[in-house]
């Protein structure tokens, strides 16, 4: 949401010239919220050489329907043959007393059928864990086929557990502190399904209805919604891990291994997108950091009290979050990437750390891979030639140096040198790579393996070898 009366200009760099067919701007056209929100006029310009006066206007529309108190998808179709790398969208407010409140923008172009992803099946979650303590990792995967798949280190199927609903995320909790894992699936049907490490049902529940109403904000009746984030962490330091769940009713829930609700609290604001747990203040307990689709991260203490907000852009919330003690001082740092293309480094109530602009959505648009030091200062960047949606760091070359393992939308897993940013190796599959995990599959301590989930419906197990 932008200030009253401000005409808003949104600039998008697509990385390289693209064929373009349309733009869809989802605008909240509201009569009374915040004094009224809405767009009266839209225009779209494109160029190959950069933003500026030489851009060509390819679409324009006047919004003639009155404010309807709802989200409205405003579509601009471009002339046939439109191409461009740089896209500018200009939105004029409904009146000088209204503000522009854009939920999202979509820019599309034509594609040949062979270039389009099938869309019928997708793996949304990939985990590697040694379930049976034999020194080899098992692989857990889940997605739109509504099942948790457990796969042995040699690729043999161990078991399936069907949920009856699309699985959006997986958490693997060490239920005893010494093994004895619990696997939790966060599902589209608002339920959390859990199994034992051998695929037997443990318990199933739906987090209770809640409201996100607060003083000064519109009230809503308590409701339930889809579960979008799940991860596990030992929040209190007693050994067993808790299961942390993010729900699209703007809520964070925390359960123990028996399925008892320990606490829940509002996630201001909107749908959870990512989460992590880290000891931010050095007291031995872990705080929960949860990202959302709308604004900055929310930080809770181990008992559910909201401590404050972390980093993230307003109206363009985090798409990625990582936490760790970067400088070894006992205080955790948070690194957040968001839809505005910002990278934020933060030590909670500690040293000042920088933020950087990448120019486009982190993990969603940008082709560049960046490496930073423990102070948040850039070391190098490299162009991966397509979007990278997931990164793992490990020594997979056996050279006692760290590499970055990248899941890319050009159907490749790429291995990048941690010291130089050079691409050292790659493996091409039959579809977009969604996630990668570094693991131990062959029992040889001198090698590390990689598993990758792919939009062709397969999971690939890889090992880096010399030619």
C-alpha cells in the first residue's frame, strides 16, 4: 500500500529480452479501508535497453468499474510480437485521496509446449535424514500427489503414507533427542499429518480456528486455513524437537511430539512463507522467526511471546530466510530475502548489519547467485543463467573446500565454487529443479551425495566425480 494520491511506478528487469503477451495487476479496490484504496488507470511500457523516456507503451486501461470492496485482477494484453527486458507499470490512484494497494503483478509471455512445465505433479518438499541410524540417509519427499514417500539410500521405496490432500511442506522432528523421528506433513486441507519413522500414523489434527483481529484493524471471525510452512526445532533446549507450523489464517502454531498445542500466536501479516528457529540472545532457548507474504518477519520467543519484527519489505514479504551464528559470538543472525529484491542481514538487538538490493524477487526471478561474508559484505556474484530456487552449502568435491549446490529452473543442478563463484559441474534433468539436499548415500566418508527433486516427477541422486 502506497501513500494517498501517489502515482506508483513499478520497474521490473526480466534479466534478458523476452516475448511478452500480458500483465495482470491484482489491485485491492476498497471503499473505506484506510480511507479508500484503488487504481483508476494503468499503463505498461517496455524496452530492451533500460528504463527511461525511450520506452514503448504496450498497454493502457481506464478502470471504469467502481470500487467493489474486493481484489480485482486488472489485465492488460500486449500487441502480438511485443518483446522487452525492462517492464514499467504505472498505476494512478482512484482519486488524490485514495492510495494504490497492489497485491501482486504477473507478467507473462508465450512459450512452446515443450518449454512449459507439465503442472500435473510437483514435489513441494524434500528432506534427507538417517531414520534408522545406519549411517546412510533416507530421502523423504512429498507434494501434489498427496503422499509422503520414503526412499532408501539405494533408491528403493521404503513406504508411502497417503494424506488425501496436497502436501505443502514437511517437518522431520527428532522426537526423543536421540533419534526416534516424527515426520509431519503440512497440508492444503488445513490438517497436519504425522507418521513414525517407519511410516505408521502417529496423529492427525487441524490447528484450531483463530482470528487475526487486533486493535485498530478490521475484525474477522476465527477461521482455519491451509498449512504452508512446517519445520522442527528444539525450542527449549530439553532434547525433543517441537513442530512449528505456519497457517494461512495468519497464525503460527507450535506442537509437541504428542500433538499437544504448546502455543499459537498471530503472524502479522498474511500467509506464512518461510521459517526458522535460532537462539538470538544467547540464553539457550531458540526464538522462532516466521516470514509472511506481506511484510517483515515476526520473531517469537520459545514460549510464543512476540518479541518484535525482523527484516523484510512492506507489501513484499520474505520469500527466503536463513539463520545462524555467523560470527561465532553466541548470538544468532538472520538473513532475509524478499519479493522486493532486498537482502537483509540482522543481528537481533546487536551490531548493525547491511541490506542490499538485488533488483528482483529473491529465489523467484533473479539469475544471480551472491555470496556474502559473516558481516553481510559481498564477496562475489555469478550468473547462473536461470532462476535458482534452492541452495545448499557443503564440500561435495572432496577438496576440503565448500561448494554451493544450486537448484535451477533450467533443469540443472549446478555446483559452484565457494571461493571463486565459478560453475564447476552441472547435471541436466528433464524439468525444473525444486530443491536439493546434500547427504550420505554410499557410506564412503570421502564422498558426499546430492538428492534433487525435479518437475519431471523424479528424484535424482547424484555424486560429483572427476572425468
